[in-house]
C-alpha cells in the first residue's frame, strides 16, 4: 500500500511540474498603469489584431521610405503590391511589396 501511495504521489508531483509553465503570469507597466498579463492572448499578439493585407496608403508610405517622393499608382498583382512613382530627381522607381507583411521585395530604379 505504501508503494502505491509513493507512486501516486510521484505521479501527481510530475504532473504538477509539467503543467506549471502553462499558468505563468506577468505584469506590464505602461501608460495605463500596472496591469496583470494573464499569460495568453485571445487571437491577438502585442501589435493588435491580426491583419489581412496592406492598404494602398500603407503601401505608399512604405514606398516613400524607399525613396519615392511622388506616387503615381499602387497596383495589386496577386500576393504583391506594385508601387510606381518617382524620386526627388524625377527618376522613375518601382517598389514591390508583399501585400501581407509589407516587406520590400524589390526596388527597381
């Protein structure tokens, strides 16, 4: 009987150690004060709700960071956004973006 109780006690201890990380909590200090972080996200990450695709305005902003001054147009080609325009010298530039992540895939001058 004592062997069975030791075996059960060992099993309960092992189960509680395995499950312990799942109950981790934390705190966050921000503009709203101190808040308890429950340790899980309900479909969201720290940047907000999941996004589907970039808007044309967001694509133009990203392309301006690559040197475009005047944006002539933004076209969608499958999973990519093509932003056409010119730089400060008037030279034509085309910036190719991933429509989901906003990553710059190519800059053609």
